[in-house]
C-alpha cells in the first residue's frame, strides 16, 4: 500500500470511528484532508523526537519558531545542543556570532541536569532570556547604531541601579570592548552586565548595613574576583 492510499484509509477509518457507521467520502474530499494529516503527523513526530509531548500537561509548549530554530542548529540530530551548535544560533546586531566561551556560559545557566548541553525546553528558556536582554540592549542603544557607546553604557548602569563613576565606565568599556572600537556588541553588553550583577550581589552580602562600603579579606576578594573573570 503506497503512502497516499494509507492516508486515505486512515481518514476513512477515523471518521467511521467517530460516527460509528461507515461513511463514504468522495476522493476529492479525502485528498483535501490528506495534506493536513501529513503536516500534523510531521509536527507530532518532530515534537516527540525533541521530547515535547503534544496535548495537555507536562512541560510548557514551545513556540513553533523556537522549535524550528532548535532543529536547524541541532546539527547531529541528538535532541540536544552543544556550545558549538548554540554558537550558530546566537548573533550580534552585526550578524557576527557569539564567542564560544560565551556560549558555554549560556549553556551553564540553563543546563539543569549538568549534561553540558541543553534540550529543547532549556533552549526555549535560554531563547527567552536572550530576547529579554536584546530588548534591554535596544532600549539603551539610543542612536540605533547596533552598539552600546561609553555614554550609553553609563546611562544603562545608572538606570540598572549601579552607582559607578565615569572612570569605572571607561574601565568596563576597555575590559569588554574586545575589538577596541570604544563600543560594545550585544554579546559584550550581556557579559559586562552579568559580571556587574554578580559582583554587586557578592558585595551586598558583605555590605550588611547597606552603606555602600564593606570590608573584605584578601583571600575573600581574590576568590570573588577570580570567580568572575571570564576566560
């Protein structure tokens, strides 16, 4: 039995089951539904392959566009994405890809079972996280250049609640502007802000009186610094 005949038989049996009587449909009506049945089967198989169960309950459903993007970068068809594969999905506003080190960091944020890779649902969470950061980036890219300038970075820090000096902003720009252009790409901006958030959180643990100052032992300082240095 060829594939077309199989689906025609399937449609006939499906309707017979629902109405508990033999229904005779014209060939034209069966062919009209044939393509739809094929598409539903393909989507169901794809969702099952990547661990997304159709229907109710279980993990939240994933947007079809995210599912398609996941499939396109899952080069080895393993159902999981490695840092190398993720690199193909993450781009800056100038279409340059994220650095591999950043991709490893992103996977570490969402890899719930510590496998070193992310599955579809972890990728979905990461994708939402990246899009939220992109909205932040666009909001502070006031001149719509596709980059964050030093002045825009200072504005971003201030509005995020980081009370830092112009000297610190220059230092941060120097540290994260890997191309020496005095401006940050989308990726550079994320990395800079993540370290700011991490260091501020560590500082607040020690600034118990919320005075904006804290005492740190040398070893404590070194541990905090090294933990936030990105290779």
